[in-house]
C-alpha cells in the first residue's frame, strides 16, 4: 500500500493520522484531531478539524468538516465528527462537530452521496446510503435513516427524524418527523403516499409494498387518530418487519408526525 500523498501547499498538524493511500490535495488544512482512513482523497481547499473519516471517501473543494458548531451554548468543549467509508462529499459542504446537548459526536455512516452546498449541523446522525441533493440544510440533532433521498433546497427543523427509505421533494420545509417508506413535499411538508419507486429499486417485493400500502391507508388516510390506527393494525395479528418498523417510528416521535 502506498503511503499518504500530500501536496506541498497542504498544512497538516503533526498529530493528525493519515492512513496508507490517503491523497491530500493543494491548500488543504488538517488539524490535530483528524484521522483519515485508507485511500481517502481530499481534492483541494478542504479544511478538517476534530474529524475521524473512514476509507475510500472523496471530499471536494471548499468543504469544511469538524469546525465548531453554530450553537451559542458551545464554549469550546471537546466534541467531534465521525464519518464512515465510501462517502462522496461535494463542493462547499459544511459539517459541524457536535455541541454539548448530545453524545458529543456528529455522525455520518457509509456510502452516502452529499451534493454541493449541503449543511449538516451539530449532533446530526446520517445513516447509510443516503442521498442529499444540492443545498439541503439540516439543523441540529436531525436523524436521517438508511436509504433516504432528500431533494434540493430542503430545510429540516432541529430534532426532526426522517425514516428509512423516505423521499423528500425539493424546496420542502420539514418541521415534523417523516415516517419510513413515504414521500413528502411542500412548505410545511405533507405526505403524498409511499415511496413506491424507491422501494422497488431497493428490491422490496410486491407483497411487502402491498402490506405497506395497507398500513399507510389506515395510518394516514383514515379518520382514525394515530393511536387508534396503530391499535387497529396490531389487531391484524403478526406484523411484517416493515410495518413493525413503521409503528415503532411513530410511537417514538416527539415532534409530531408529518401527515
């Protein structure tokens, strides 16, 4: 394995840890609390502080990761960013390290595609296989689960959760939790049904999608309260893993559910 390749104009703290195959391009700044995994590449003009990043990531120009959070409560406490493997992080993205209101880490998983101008605020958690289109903005403490697609120019309120396999249309404002498997869009977003195309692309069977459609109609298209709708679904007997996941997501919500 080749040793790290470092452009002569890069500024790297001696305490930073760079694995074999790392490629640091022109005018990058890497602080002491940075650790980069094998074959990760910083194209140019990237600023990293207090960040552990995995293998085979690519970070494009004018991106900053791990700088202090935009939180007036933050007074320089030791916090960080943790990023997994195989992530594409495009131009002008900002990912802030955590503040003091969570577990001290802003987290991003594996195989995510973050497009230009995305902002991920302090204490957010992004899971795996997530796509965030241009200028998506997450406020603090937002959770995004696996295989979510978020359209461009979307703003997500702090402490909001977006469930797995959900799709959010562009230009949307997200003030409440978005249930798994659904599509949502609009100023103060509303649900518009299941993310059927996305589910088919992820190899969900026709039977799984049929069961989810049945649950969706009871939960979001009937005149029942969510509590009543969940009770009705549970009367059906043995629930599929997807329906169980959907119910558990709703039951854990604190900000309210987009309907």
